[in-house]
């Protein structure tokens, strides 16, 4: 499980790399029903596409992505072994990829 300093470092790195960027494409693995909670995966996808990231906050080990246009927040927890990877567009996903934004 990631420790709190790791989560804070990730928050800072994410804020530098995604601030002001727009979500244009989203893929959610269909075989992971617990990945998205509170909304149907397709509804989450529709809400995120076109949203700009206005900031990243942290509450404990939870990452909170602030979205533009009153679209709310995207919450992310890495769980026991979750990883976030920043890759160039078009890079093939590895077999353990569950969410692409």
C-alpha cells in the first residue's frame, strides 16, 4: 500500500502535468466492476470527456481531481498495488491496465 508521502509526491507530479489539460478519451476495463463506484462507467465517461483538470488535492491517501465547468470531482485511491502511469498517446497498454484517461 502506498504510504502518505508517496501519495503527496504523486499529487504534486500530477498537478504539474495535468493542470489545464482536457480529458478527450477514456477507456474503462469492462471486467472490473468495482473500479467505478457511484456512477455507471459510461456515465462517468460522458462526464469526464471535455472536462479540464483544475487541480489535484489529497485527503489522506485519496487523490481528488478538480474538474472544470461544475462537473465535480474525480476521486482516486491506489488501493494495495495501484499504479498511475503517464505515457505518450498511442503507447500500447500493458495487460494490467484498467483505466486510461
